[in-house]
């Protein structure tokens, strides 16, 4: 499988996911704080929740034909509580603001980079507003040895 994944964010999760994809022969574009042209069909937002809206707005004109994956956790890490109301989620808020985007929510509830080690086949739960986007992202995850 020849795929190209773009990961925005060079933190623990971004680096860990890039490693999984690269070990499986999937090309990865890593974007940090600099603005770049997005090369991947799948774009993973490996950034803190409080940077989601600003980042999506910055890249919005490049995201129409992409699959956007939100892996953020909207938490106050001091208190370990959600910064959102009980009936809200980061992906729901993004979907409401950007209804034209193909949005996936994955990887935030069932593991963290500290639990992913070489040889593991982490379980990933995938939710989204576009069946073909979920199917395409799931295929890339399976190619990178994730379980669905």
C-alpha cells in the first residue's frame, strides 16, 4: 500500500504515530509550527485541544479533499477534567464549524503513546461523519498494524 499521511504536531503522539506508519512503509509528512503545503490524503491533528480551531482555520483551504483526524483530548491536565460541557466533544465542535470537512475522531480514548511499544498492535476506535473516510483511514491503520 502506498499512502501518504500528514501529521500536524511533533509531540509524543505525533512522533509515535509517525513511527508506526513509517515502519509499515507509509510515507509521513511531519508538520510542526511552520505552515506547509499538506501532502497527505489523511491529516492527523496531533496537537493540543486548545490549538485545534486555530490550526484547522489555518489549513482550511487545503482540507477539502482530505480526511481530517482529531486525536485531541479536551482536558484540563491539572484537574484531569474536561474543558467542555458533557454534551460536547472536540470533533463535534469542529464538525459544526466546518461541516464540509471529512472528520474522524480516533485514538484519544483507548491508548496513549506511553502504552504503545514496538510490536504492539494497539486497538483504535474510529468514529466519523463520512463512511468512505472511515474506511480509508481504517485501511491505513490496519496497514500500520493497528487493530480496529
